[in-house]
C-alpha cells in the first residue's frame, strides 16, 4: 500500500560525495558535475576530534539556539555553503542533489557569479570540477557549454 508520507519522499536529494578525484552521486562517479544551482544556503560546522559538535543550518544560529555571532567558539567553525542543485545526465532527466563547498572555493564561486552578470543563476547550467590543493578540495565553476 502507498503511504501518504511516501508521496512526499519520492524525490529526495542525494549528497554529492568525493572519491579520489571524482564526484560520487549515488552509485555513479563523475569527473565533473553539470546542472543548475537552485539555491545556496550558508552553514557552519564545528568538529572536535572528527566529531560534529555544533552546526548551523543557516550560518547564524547554532543547533543549541545560540547566535553564531556571539559564540566564543565561532572562530573554530568551518564556514560552508550548501548548493542545492538539479544535476544533468544521470539516470533521470534531472536529479536533486546537495553539494557542500568550503571557504576555499568561495572566491571561485564569487568570480563565477560576477561573470554571470544579469543571467539568472537558476537558469544557467553550471559545470563544476574539483582539484585537491594542499590536501583540501577546491571547486571551479564555469558555464556549461
């Protein structure tokens, strides 16, 4: 039998993961991502000994209700940007996905957004590639051709 909740859970986004020098989306590995960025959400995450101890889904308020701007631990938080995307060229016509990028890629994303000018981001197909730089992932953004 179909459950009402199942009607809302059909199209859940997949988290984009990384394996070596490739993106991993579900069971597929790709050298680049291509699709449309539908939303960008600022976040914060703080880890201690590889365990997540605090996070903020909006970059302003931590999970325990404290304001990030007033938190004494804010300097140890990792700023992240969650890109909500519809990816092209996978099993379906488009796949909802989530890609989180760190501050090391913010400048590249800013430059891409500046280059777009008046083109609306949700109508622009973006190609995203990654490289490792000093042990960290960095992403580059281009208009897909």
